[in-house]
C-alpha cells in the first residue's frame, strides 16, 4: 500500500487504511429537462440561502482538507455560467472540462484531469450531501476498489417483464447514491473496456461490476441525500435547507407534504 496516501486507523472499532487525499469529479453536464426551468437546474438559486444548487457540493468538498481537486464536468452550453462560478471562488483546486452525452463519457473526460490514486464521483444535482457520507466512503476506500453510499429499500419493489410481475426481496436491495469512491486505475480500466461495447451503465460501481473482479462495498448513505430531478425534489430540498435535515423518511414525507401545499 502507498503509505503516502493511506494511514492505518481504527474507524467504528475496525482497523482500516484510511486514505489521506482524494480528488473529485463533479458531474454537471446534464440538461435537467424534467425540471422545466429556463436554465440548467444546477444554476438555480434556492429560495432559502440564495445559493446555486451546485455550490452546496462545491462548498462541502472545498471545506475538506483531504480534497485536493474538484473537476467540474459541465455542459458546453453553460460555459459562461460555470466560469463565473469558478471566478467567484478563486480556488486553484477547481478545474473545468466539458462532458459528453452519456454519464460514462463525462466521467471519462473528468478522469483525464485526475492525478490522485482515488477519485470521488458525485452528481452535481445531489446538493444535500453531508460530510458523514463522504467520511464513510473515504474511511472504507483504502480496503476496497469502490465504495458506494446506499440506503436499504423499505418499500415493496415489483419487477415487470412483458406480462409477468415479480416481487423482489427488499432485504437485499439498496437505493444507491453518490459520491461513489473509486480507485482511479480501476475505473479507468473499466471505462476503457466499455468503449469496446454498446453497454450503458448508470453509475461507476456498475462499470466495475461488469468489467473485472473488483471489491465493492456499500457504505452508509442518507435518505435525505436526494438528487434534484423534478420540481417536487426542489421543493423538498428547500424545505430541508430551511427546517433542517431528517433521516426518518416518513417524517420527511409528511413535512414536505405541508410545504408543498
């Protein structure tokens, strides 16, 4: 193990090799068409703090001394807006590159600017991220090729195929989130293999699942680590920012119901 990047510690009673530094790929190349906004949703300023959605993630990572670089992968149509954000921060750790039409292409472009042994890939629209999620990923990544925040499924999940329907065992199902921590070399190899096929993946852990025998761990996510995809998500996020974050999903549902009204 590279002693410059890891240190042996006890975390939650276990011996771990915690990584000392990492870099980030912050994905912001989508269009957010389902939001029906006149601008890319990541530039929307919330009604509570007046911050752009993407700024919440930028601020959180910049506050972490282990984070050595943030590569923002953006849509070329948003060049002026994203450069304005970068100039406001005036932080040399912030870098830019354009994305592609697919997530895996955007990640591949971001990886070209990554120098660290470990990289965290995060959705720019997942703006309610908390440091404890980052810590759990980072504190486990020294022993795994990939660490993925997840929350156990509590709802009943049905799988439909043609005219058949099947109830899945929710005891083994997780809602998966970001940031996903990955060994840089592993994800680069997996994405290069994908270029030879027409297979599409929805996250980085799936790429590793398909292309190689990699060790993947699901770490602790949070139910309020939501991704802003619809107007309802946005209203819920603003409620959480205004009134505080909650882990109990039933409480959050009731609270957000009154907020939407």
